[in-house]
C-alpha cells in the first residue's frame, strides 16, 4: 500500500484521474488515511471524481474470484466493483488515468498475463491514456521472469535502503547487461561450468552461502550442497543436456555449517563463449515450515478423528467412505474405500437385509435414533445417527459426514437409573415423618404422605415442581440455593427452622438433608427428612429461663458481697487506724499487756482488710469491671520489689529467696499493679507453705513472644488431682493446713484471673512433700493493649442472657 499510495499521490499532483483498487472496505479506509497524510485535499478530489477508491470485496458477498481466463483479480464484465471502474473511466473529460492491478501466476507466465491485461485495457479505453501499476507478489516472480520482463521493456520498481526505485538497465554491452540483471535479482544466482566450477555469483548467493565473491568463484558446486557426489552431479548434467531445463530441491550448505533448503532452477546458457549452467536458487524455508505445519495439522486432525468417542466417517456423494475411525468400523463393519452395506439413515429394524448400496446421500442434515442390526454380531444395537452434508463454495454437494453413537451403555444406565429412582421413592414413602427428594436442579421427584399433609398438596401436584411453588419467593430463594449447593458439593446438612403447620401452629423442626449419589454425577439427589422438635425446644426454653433466674440470683449475691465489703471496710479502716495510733503512743504510753492487745487488734484488722480486698477483686472480675492499664514494666525491678515487701515474712521463717532472670529479658508491657499482685500472691504462698530454713527460687525467661515466670518452693506440695482446685476461689485443699497457715483461698484464684486478663495462662507442678512450682506466661508485647479477656465462667450475666436470646431469635427465624 505504501508504493501504491506514492503512485496515486504522484498522479493526483499532476491532475490525473486515479483509481485505487483495494481488497475490502477496511483497506479502503487505510488507503484514504495514507493519502490524507499528504498535503492533498483527498475529500475534495473524491467529490470531484478525480479519485476513486474501490473495494473488490462487497459487504454481503464472498470475496471476488479471479477468473480463469485473464488470471487477474477481477473481471471487467462482471460485478459491482468492475461496473464502478467502467463508469468512472467513461465519465468526464480526462486524458490520463492511473490504476493499480494485481497480477497472479496461475498457470501462465507473468509476462503473458501482463500482455493479456494490456490488451483488455486497450480494448476498453482505446482513446484514453492509462498508466497501470501492476502489483506482482515476490514469490510469483522468479529471476527468469525478471529477465523476461526487462527484455519486454517493462519498468520494474524495487525497494532499496527504505526507498522505492526504478530498476533501470543501461544500454550497455550484453555481458554488462546480463551481470546487472543477476545482481539485481532477489534470488541466489550462480553460474558454473559443466564440471561444476563456479564462474559467477551474485550478492544474494554470496550472502546465502556466507562467502565473499572472490571466495565463491572457483569453488565446486558439490561444496555448496549437503549430500551430492560427483557421480550424482554428472547425472544431473546429462539430464540438463537432454532437456535444457532442470528444477529440483536441495539443502544448501553455508560456510558456518548451517543448512538452507532451496528450490533450484538450472538451465543451460552461453557464458564467455562456453556452455555453462545458470543455477537460480530460491529459499524455501518458509514453504518447508508451512508444509510441516500442514502435515502436523493433518496429523492432529487424524488423531482427533481417531480419538472421537463415537464413530465418525466422511462420505463422497455416492456413499463411499473416504475416511473413518475405528469406532465406526466396529459399529458398522464397513471401512475406508467401501460403500456402506445399507443406508444408515434408513436402516432395517426387524431383519438383516442383503448388502445394498445407495446411489447418493441426502443433501439435508438428519438426526435420529436407530435400532441398528450389526453385521458383525448379528444383533440389534441401539444407536444415534447425526448426518451433515458437505457443501462446497460453489454450492455443490460433495458428500457428508456421519456420526454414530452406540447407545447400549446409555440404555443400560437409563434402566439402572429408573430402578434406583423407584427404590428411592419406596424408601421416601416408608419414612414415618415428612420426607421429600429433589434432583440436582431443585425439582421434587418424590415425597411421602407426611410431606403431602404438611404442604396440603397432593403428590401429583408436588412432583416436578420447585419450592417456589409452595412458599414465598424470598424465603424459597435461600432454601433453593442451599439445596443446589449441597447436591453440587455432595454435602449433608442438619439444621433447625420454624414451620407453620396446616392447623396454623408454628413448630420447630429439624431438617436432615442427605445426598445420594446416582449412576452418574447428574443423577445425584437430595433426601430431606423433617423431625418435629417443638417439645424439645420448649424444654430448652424452660431450662434457659431457669438458668437466667439462677444467674440473676448469683448476680444479686455478688452485688450483696460487694456492698457488704464496702460497708465493712469503712469501720475496719477506723479500727486499724485507731489501733495504729495507740501503738504509736502519741496519746500516752501503753503497758505491755495493753500493747499486746492493741497489736492483735491491728494485725487482725489488716488481715480482715486483705480478705475483704480479695473478695472485692473477685467480685469485680465476675462482673467484668476490672480493666488493665498497660505500661512498660522492668521485670527484674518488679521481682526485686515483691521480694523486698515479703522479706519480713521470709526472715521470720529464715527462708532464702533467690531469683534467676535471663539477660535478654529486660521489660514487658503489662499492668504493673496486677503483675505485682500476681507475683506477690504466688511468692507469699510459697513462703507460707514452706518449712523453716527453706529456700524459694524465682525464674524468669523469654519464650518466643511470651515471658515465663516460675516460683519454686520446698514446701508441703500438692496432689496432682488438686491442681485445678487450687485456682478456684474460696477453696482450701486441706482445712487443717488452712487453719495452721491462714487464708480464705482467694490468692491463687486472683492470680489465675489476672494472668488470663493479660492473655496468658498459669499452671502448677507439685508432689506431696516435694514442693511446688507455680508458673505463668503472659505476652511480652500484646498487640491489643486494651483488651477484655475473660474465661467462660467470667462472662457477665447480661451478656450471656443476650447471647441466649439472640440464639433463640435466630432459630425462630
């Protein structure tokens, strides 16, 4: 199109009329755009009939066929594009016209085709001056054709260095003219003597074989081929002497060892007064690739043909099998190059007939079921036939393709499927509660009497319907999608829902949905069974109400304890305060007896205050009123602080406390007060239950993203069965021990609650008389620093009730 655009543009600049023939309408738009890029007013020239762009392919018609006579891409006497050309040529007063014409090589030489075309132009427009641009595909133009065209006086246009140029032959000596021709050829050209010595080579040949011209001259032709011997070369020369012309294919050997396939055209010529061979070679690599691709395509086609699951065969119009696969042979007993023994499209059903051919196949498609009498097994085979005629481009009937499918297995599966369906219907009918069965599309295929009574619809009015036909669309949509998903993924599902029974009452039912796999995936069905659980749900409701009442009583108890604890703390603080004031002897000296009594009052008051504070902490935990206040805590510092606070208690019993803290463990993000109380309660217990002159060890070390602190004592120990009990509030493992050491059993309960609030856990390992090890872990750097962590027993009353109510509400819906 680039060359044609330049050619047409030059004509328009000289005020000539121009016709540009393009293959189709898309090419017409592209042509207009190419011309519009110039300074010419293309639209104006089209309007004034100075330029006509004509597509040879019309919108609604197939591509225009080239004629067999002119071998050009259109016929002057037929078709709308040709009429437009004639009309444009004969309209107006003009002298010069430019037109582009494609010329193809179809059995005639290019030179002959051009002569015929010029005659056509001269006959139609004798009084006009027409300047045609003949377009010839490179693969249609051999070096010989180039020589013939130049000898005939034709001007050739070639593209060199990105520009289109005329190939001009100066009027020089014949030898110079000949060398100019071979140098300007696009093919590889060699001239060698009758012994095979290269006398001349053009630049294409040099580039093809990888030699300079000086290196090429003098080489033997056998050195440029992959497998040729002198004997074979001599045979080729003898054949060339007899015919004067010899064409063959060969693999040319390049200097670097690579191979190029070529089509070689050899002919005898006279060169420097001696008989020589003109060898013209054309690279056919692309052609070889195309041929290979065609063979691969045919092989794939044949493979698909053979692997087709049914029988397939192609016939000519007389009923002869052109090609067929093995399945077709097995089904019919007929193979390639045979006529079918009888007309498959109208087979006998009762008895086998004598062999009977048919003259032709029908010209219309056919699809039908048959009962085929096999010629191999002499039995009736159920089958399915699909026939499609083959129509050529010129609407001629060329035979057809027949697909046959053996339905023996299909019919067997249908029988099994019917038997399974009947069995399933009997099973559904025997279930004492409402039951139904659906296919994979959600259509009811079976139900029992209970289901009929539930819907108040007869069975015949249920089978074949969807759930949409019986309940509101919005509700049905959810159930339908659920059932389809269960069948698709082969999952069972059990759930509870509410249903309104025929008497108007609403019942709670449990739906059990099971998937039964059929003969194939398409035959899987869903079986639904409904069980009335109204009484059970009512009992659960009563239990829930009782639980709510119990929880309310427990909450009232906790509130009472909290209030009483606050009321007790006020007078108790006064008792402690005044006893401490008396002990300070600010108001006057005390004798020994008075001082002993006052110290007992102070110690008892402080002990009672600690018990009340622990009770308050437990109560707050149960009510969910305790929050954590996170900060960065020095681990070693807080352990040392707790040791210092408890040092008087350990000194009284002469107990040594030692701590071992990993160097890498520096700080932890936690509630300082709560962490201190955790350590205090554990260490206090360890000292309390250790014998005099004992030892207590504290270990602190990192565990991934947690810290772990353990307190090991040499005390009385704990039974393994009591590990969980020691963390329960108001629980004493041994009352005699509690009487001896004091306490109400709240210290370790608070430890467990505070550790869990931090998102950690606490445990104990001990043995009776062998001491105990209490260990807890908490996160080193919690992600959520404001959290409300609670164990199940710590869920507030109102939250538990709200959850139970929400659950009931969901089940009711």
